[in-house]
C-alpha cells in the first residue's frame, strides 16, 4: 500500500536550518507530483511547496519563497525540503503529500490523496 514517511523535523532557533525527507513506497513515485504541506495548531493545512513528477518546475508559497528548496530523487523514491532562515511562523507539522492526478503540483491541498503522518518543526528561541 502507499506509504509516505517523513523525517528530519525538530527544534531550531530562528535563522536556523532543517532538512526534511520523505520516503515513499507502494506506488510508482516517478509518476506523481508531490508536495509539502504544513499545519500549525488550530489552523487548516497550508500548501508549502510542490514539484513535478519529473523533478522539474518546483513551486513555492510566497511565505517560504527564497528560503525553502524542494527536491526529489526518483531513483531513491525520496522527496526533500531544505529549509533555511527559519522563522517562528514556520512552526508546524509538516506533511509529505501525493497529488492524486496529473504530473504537476498545485497549491490546492484537496487534490492530494495520500499524506504521511508528519514531522514536527518548531522554531523558537
């Protein structure tokens, strides 16, 4: 069955960096667009970044543009998110999500059919 397993979260001070990883299994990873979505306590899910099935066309929410970099390795079935210059408002549970249809990622979280369990990112001093 489809499995997405995130790792790499933790606590970091403002201005610090973290690298999240997602290990995918149970489906043909290279056929699906993937995204990172986050959810802060008491708020709805927020799309953060997405990437085309082939690894092209990375896209970012305005709130993270210039600070986060998404990448994927279709040979290893992994999706990564490099997060630099982290801010307290980046604190959230970060999920790896598979787009249900089509090779392009979109910022509508309703179009993602499988999500991992998430990895917590906490940014505070």
